[in-house]
C-alpha cells in the first residue's frame, strides 16, 4: 500500500497499515478489522500470511478476537511488560509496541546480589550478566528494566555485554545461541521503594513508592534463564485479559 515501508515482510506491512487505520480512527474502536479472508482477497497473500497479520495486531494490543463476532479494533495498553514482549516476538513482531523506543543504559558482568543469585542458582557475588534499559513512548518513561542472566551466556552470546543493539531481543538471542527456550514464567507485582540508582531515571525521589514487576523465566529443563526487575513510570498501569470459557 502507498506510504508503507517496502522492506517489511508482507504480514508486517499489512499489520502496519491496519494499525495506522486504527490510530487515525478510520477503523473505530470496537469495529471489526479486515478478516483473514479479506486480507487474502485484497492483498493477494496466503492464508498463513493473513493469519499472522491478526496475530501481530492482537499481541500489539490493537485487536481482540471475540467468539461469534470476529476480531475487533482495540486500544493498546499503556504498559508493555517483559512477558508482553516475548509474546509479541513469538507472534512475528519485533517485541516493541508502535512508538516505543529502548535505550540500553549499561550491560556487562556484575556480582549477583542475594536475590538474583537465588533465582539464577548462583553463589551470592558470583558474576552474572546484568543489562539495564529504559523504555519510552510518547507519554514518557514506560519502565526501567534490569535483567540478570547466567554469566555463562556471555560466552555464546557476547553481544549481551554490549550496550549496542542486539541482533534480536534477549529472549530470541538466548534461544538461538544456547537452545534454551523460555517455556514458563512467574510474574510478581508489588509496590516497592524506588532505589537511589533508579529514581533519577524515573524522575522521582529515592524511596518513592512505585509499581514494580519481577519476572522469572525457566527453560525447558527447568533452569532459570532470566530474572528481571522493572520499575514502572508514573501513570503506568498493569492489566491482563483472560478467556474464562
């Protein structure tokens, strides 16, 4: 379609166009988005490609499937968590919502504090990969995220020690280089006092109470692959949708 980047895969190009139509109001919230059949007919792509379009829009928060109705346009959540990014990545996206950006603040080997060492199965003070990044969108800071990974990952994926962009998101890079696929996670949401090293990045006073989310991921062998602690920016909310049928 006119104005769409030509370098994108067909399903991503089509998803981007539908997303633009939702954001502009051409497709109103609650209205049905083009169906798989519509996309196949109008875009001349395969059913498999058209199906991926709907999957990407759902995982980006721009669509929701309702039994008996179809897939309708929705408003994205204001917060993207680590689990959200993993889901979007596996749906064929890049792990970011439209308008989001990420800045890697620091990355390298660091002594694991007790909490992290317990999660990763290390001795306290043993070296682990620490990556700290800040996510932003048009409303400001989304979250300040600090991830800890087993130090052994640095040998097979040395990019983890760099603040430069990764060839793919951390989840995908670990799986590609080590074969360890994240298959289970635990999310813990809590109100925590913002540490001194995090407060300036969130624009708050140290000790301020903030919403936090701790994510722990296990691989197919039952071993922890990542332990992450996020502090949310002001005005951010956490939400989840569940099918009860």
